[in-house]
């Protein structure tokens, strides 16, 4: 019997953009120095953002949710699959340090005496008659504080999908519904890994609704839309400026979490996006100082959903999505591959504060052995006798009747 547990995420990082592509090297060296868990997850965040920003649409996602779900999957990866995932996730290779750091971080952040709501839960949904290694389930339950639930994907595919979706909806206060769409699970599904995150907090200094007015928002230098623009005048906030951007931190009640907003000086975000990495984040936050600022921020709600197979494959882990995947650390056999990585997110920002939720689902399916070829020459055929090195046809014929 596995007991459900919850843990906290270290921060809420929100990216708001209608930007262009982030340039970056395509080099996929897998030799990396071990870094701490937060830096690893953050670097993955910025690189995934770069991929998602290649169109002009709004972006909102929980990189922590995606990273955590993939990290649980990584624990069962071996050989080339493990090497590629380690590169993409920037995963520390010292397994004892990695697992201890993840568990310690979750325990430290799982505070109850806080003035906001922040919770995240992990779960593994396993085919009831499929043998998973005890070592693997112990890792995810002990280090990732996950619950393990047995389902029957073969006999009740739709019921299993609904059970998982109901759990996600419950963990996200009904903000993320139907994470797994119809058809996402099949009779070949053997494992689904999920992470759900929920956050709700009021601003440390709230906006006055009476000061919210309809104002223009410039989607391009030439185009604009009318939006409800919140405002707060002559108020002290952590703030800094660079040659490329204005950077504002809006703390939430309790002053433990904050929204960091990076506003480019032009109408284009591409230059700022090209600078998104852990080094620049540390530089920007270190430069913040309390200053009086007139703040104008649109009230908005975003709902997004992504299927990340192609993006993650292009980032450097294509083998995990192929029949050549090796997740033998899960089942001891290497019969599993990732069929889908689905992420869904929601955020509402208003005068009182912010409510956000996200969930990630990773579906593992069993590889289907290729049927053995059968060559039955029981009807007329053509044949050749040829020199293999030159492909010169020395003899050629047809058999209509071999008797």
C-alpha cells in the first residue's frame, strides 16, 4: 500500500511573451559538470522556453512540473536513453546526491505555516499485471514522494484515463481538466507518470480595482488591443534596469514568492529571450533594489496545452520516444518507450493576486516486437544470380512452374 504525499516547488517562475525564436547552439555534448538541482531545472526551463517561443503565441507552462515528471522517468533510463535525457535535463549524474537533494528540497519547501497555497504531487499509474522493479518504485516513492497506483489499461483504458484525469483535477483545484485526451492511452500503455502543481497567493501590495482602466496593449509596433490595465502609483518594489530591459519583482503575501517580470525596451522580445539562462537570471535578481515605481500591468488569464514529444526530441533526447528506448531501470527488460509527454497550464493574474496550476503526464507504452518475416515462394517469381561487388547480373530468370 502506497501513501499519497505532497511537496512544494521552490518558486513560481512565469514567462509572458509573444516573442521570436531563441538562438542557440545545436551542439549536443553530453559531458556536463554536475550542478545543483535548482540550477539544472532552471537551465532546462530556459531552453524549453526557447523552443516554445518559436511562434508568436502566448506562452505559459510550469517547467518545474515538466522537469520533475521527466526526472522520475530518467531514473529508469539506461544506456543512450539515459545519456540523452541527462543532457536535456542537465541532470546531476551522482545519483545519491541527486536523489538526496530532490528529497531534501521537497521536505524543506513543504511548509505549512505560509500565507499562500502551493502544492505539488507526483503519481505513477502502473499496469496492474506488469512487473516493475521494486528498486525503481522505491526511488520514486522515497525521493520524489510519489504515490503508486495500479490500474488496468488493457481491460479498462477509458476508465484508467478518467481516474488519472480526476486525480489531476483534484490536485489542481479543478483548473486542469482532461489532461489526457481521448485516445492518449491504449491497451499497450504500461505506465503513466504525472505531476500536478497548484499555486494561489495574494499580492503583498494589492492593486486597487478602481484604478484598473481600459488601455492599449501594443502587440506589435503597428498593432494594439484594448485590455484592462491595472495600475499602482509611487509604490516601492524591487526593481532594476539594464540596456535591454526593465525588471520588476512583485512579491506575494509573506514575501517568500514573487513574480519577476522582464519588460524589453522595444516591442520585440527576441533579444531578451536570447539572454535567458541561469547566469543572467542570477545577475538580474542580484541587481534588484527597492525603488519607487509606477506599475502598469494587464489583467489576464492564459490557458495552454502542449504535446512535447517533438520539442524534447529536438532538444536532444529522441531515443526515449523510439522503440530503441532503454528504460530497463523500470522493468528490467527494456520493453518501454515514451509515447507522449503532455503538459497543460492555467494562470489568472488580477488585482488581488495570482492563481496558477499545471500538470504533466508522461505515457509509457510497451514496444511491439516486429513480426518475423515470412518469405513463402509459393507463386511465380523472378530471380537473378549476380556479382555482389559490382552488382553485375550474371544470370536472370523467372519460375512459373518449378515442377
